[in-house]
C-alpha cells in the first residue's frame, strides 16, 4: 500500500510493530526522503561498515545511480520458471508492504536489485557456489541519485518483538555513517599473478563448434573463457567501482554481493529498460578494437560495418529481439542498419529497439523473452544453450546473465552481465566470450576475448 501523506518514522515503525503482532507475520515498511546531494561511490564505500551486502547500479545513458546497503528482504528462485516466480513473489511483497513516498521518483521506495544466472539448468560449481540461480534484494538503505537530486529510502522488515526506539536509534546511526562516515576503500588492487584457464583447450572448443555448425546443427554459438587473478590484498570494492565508472562512461556499472563474493561489471549491453511503459532494448553484437589514431579508428570501424561475419552475428540478434518484443509490445521501431557504438577499448555494431509495453506486461516478462539473446547464447536459442552447458570449458554462473533492478512502479532496467568479474576477497575470475560461426578462426576469437578482458583487467591491477 502506497501512502502519500508521510507520518514521522517513529509512528511508522510503531504501527508496523503492532501490525506484525496482530497479523502474526513480519511487516515490510519503506520510507523515502529527499536528502542533500550524496556521492554514490562514497555511500557504497561507507556501507561496508553497515553490512557486507552492498549493491550498485549506474545507468549508461542517463544520470541515474542506485547504491544499496544491507538487505531488508531477498527473493530467490531456482527453477525453469524463475522469472515468473520472482515476479509473483515481488507482487505479493508489494501488496503487503507499507510504502511512504511523497516523491514518486523512479528507483525510490521498494526497489529490488540483483540478477539471474545465465542458465538455470547449469550445475552450480566453482567459483559460483555463493550465488543462487536468481537473487533480487531490497536494500535496507538505498541511495537514488537522479540528475542533481538524491533520495534515501529506508526499507525495514519489522517483527512483533522489535522496539521502536531501538530501531530509530539504529536508523540514525546508520544514516550518519552512510552519509557522513569516513571512506576506507581508496586503493586499486595490486595483482601478483594471472592465470589463463585452459587456453589451448578453449581454442579446440572453438574449432569443434565450427565443425558442429558446418554440420547444420546450429547457426551460431557463443563460447566464453575465464582468466583468474590473484592480488596482494583483499580487493577494495568501492575503489574498483569508482575506477570503472571513470574509465567506462558509456557502460552500465554494477555490483551484486552474495555470500561474501562480489560480482562486478562494466557492460555496454542493455537487455531491456522500461520507463513509464516505454521499452528500450539494444542489439549490441559484432566487435572490433579502437584505433590508436582517428584514421585507424575510422578504418577499423568501417571494416566492422563491412564485415559479413559480424553483420550476420548482429542480424541474428536483431531478429530475435524483434520477435521477443512483438509478443508484448506495440509501436515497435527498429532501424534497418546498425551504427557504431564506441567504448574506450572496443567498438560494437549497435541497433536500438524502442516500443511501448502492452498493459499487463512487466519488465521481467520482456527479460524472460529476450534472455539469452544470440549475442550471448547463439542460434537457435535452446540448442545453443544446451551446447554451451555441455561443451563450454567454464561454469558461467551469472556471467552473461541479466543483472539490473526494478521498482514498484514497473520501472527498471537490466543489462547483460558481460565485461565482468567475480571477486572473492583477494582473488578474481574474469570472463569474456565470442560468437562462433562456421568460418570462425580459433586464434582470432582468442584475440577478441583478450581485447574484451582488458577493460576489467585495467582496473584490477593494470594490463
């Protein structure tokens, strides 16, 4: 239930305690206030003193950032219908929660941040033991930065045994730390060792896949590889996220914590965004490096636009997205030809997709239809995912899965978790993949994944 008139937080907590006793179940309350402009990276840093569970999301195309501390509530699912199950749990949670928000800005109030693994049928194994198949978290404290405005949402799970003044004291103490505490995570990690996991076996897997494709079993499959890094000390999360934000301005920056591990990334690829029923999706497939000079850069970009292999790979994704979006949207607009999307280290073929979401559909409905796109799985979708599960040389976990957020107003955004790494104290696993078609060359694909690993490597100890 959404309340426009906002009582004092003491009244809200006391009412929730009474309601918990009366209804014999814990109560979720959400309280939104506008605050002085706050630095999201500093908030993320200071949050370590509040809770090990920290979350972060920065949009790639607008001034919009979410930073979360602690966990008021988490929802999980681990079966084939995970998107529908998460949606159902989220709907029930919203119906029972008491939300006090007089601002109505997107990304405030009840907001869930998290993600999903690439393949729900893949057996959970190293290094992903701490991550469930899906996990969406409502942070205890959520900083929402939208343009020059900052909002702080306090989400609490209230039990009948709780005491009002004790909770109020804790909130005041936590807010003081989050907004005015000292920063402690200022240093980038010092890397002492790097290990490429089975590179020759991975190249052989590329050759095997091309032969499989030539046999008519598939049109395309995406195969990823892993690189492991060891650091002198435990990685300071806020420092890494801050550097990624500086060096990858056109990417989505994210971090999700689970069981003490942090999945982080700077991905250029949006999966889907819904803002006031307006849907935006992105086709980003086909990759080339940036040039050292403007002339070289333009030459590489034009070569990418003219390359049959990359254009074919890109078109696979465009057609799949078109089919998925048509199932739940109208007023669909898709340009006929891609353009270049430049990043600091790479450039991609890019086609935007816009539409209006039909009534009764949600962001998760769109995500479930889009994931995995041919850019992350292959074509046909199910055959390629099955092939990856049985033949890839690593355990993907959340790599290449949907990561993002949604709120109680059906706004939200998910990106594809590429250009990413799993940080476990003083260790990290980095991931990168490439699209394999019948004429793919293993050495060329290996070099392409090396280029894709560079943005993350550059902040995790340098090149």
